[in-house]
């Protein structure tokens, strides 16, 4: 489970077994768990909330989405390296 970065007390990470899902990250406070918030990256360079399992308040979630979008290329690079994928699949 690689951690990508931390922001405002939240950790942004991948699970190591993503079952061939399109590119996404998880966000949570403290130890990663199955209820972590899930964010899809989009082909256009943005991101959307798949589920807010961590129940992150909307104002904090909006800020996190901005940071994730700003780190889009780094996240894509890390995804390719970790999952050994040449081509990334996007949710939309």
C-alpha cells in the first residue's frame, strides 16, 4: 500500500491490489482502512469522488480534490510504476 503524500492530516494512497480498476486514489486519516474515501482520476486531468467512506467534510474534500488534481501527473506516474501498467485506464 504505497502512500503518495499527506495533506492536512490526510494520507493519499493506493491499495496494492486494485483488481484492474481504473486509476484512483484513496484518502483517509490515520491507518488506511476499507472505508477510505475513493477518488477517480479522469482522462481530462481532473478527479471526481467515487465514495466518501471516510466522511470527509465537504469543504475539506473540495480542498483535497484540488490538491489531487494538481498532483495528477505525479499520481499517474506512480500508478504506472506501482502497477506496472504502460497504459492507464480512466473512469471517464
